[in-house]
């Protein structure tokens, strides 16, 4: 793989995927600027496009896991813009606070282990 293809100024660069330390929570951002960048204007701050949460099962790393997808709410064909300036402004934190009204919340069916595998 060529290093230039992964440069954030490359034409194929879409955005960034960030995870927590455990790899159970992921945030998907567009190619905007980091909110800590002092030179960034408010409309240049990266947008949060969605979040993914994984929950481990009783078997640890083996077997199926529960997955939740969080997307910004869409009303009348317009997607709500999320520009989190801190970890307290993310879709994940909003879900943890019990507020689902600003997002589309999707969850997979409860996973079942296939004993034949």
C-alpha cells in the first residue's frame, strides 16, 4: 500500500474512524478539522456521521455479539449535523443519557450461538 493514498489530503480520503481503548465503541467522522484545532472555524469542525457499539457476550471474544448503530436523525430529507467539541457531545454519550430523539437507533437481533460451528 502506498502512503500517499492514506494522506488526509488525498482524493480518496473520506474521513476517520475512532474507537475507544477496548474496541467496543466507534465513531465515524467526515474529513473536517479536529475541534481542538485553534485555527478551525465552527463550520470546518468535523461532523460525526455515526457510531457503532459492540457488547461482548458471555463467552468473551468467541461467538456472536450484540451490535447497536447510531445515526444522526433525518427529517424531511435533511440530516441533523453533529459537530461534537468533546466526548460529551457524541451520539454514544447522548444514548447513554437516555436521549434517542435526535438519532436513528438500530440494533441487531439478539445473537445466538450456532452449536454446529
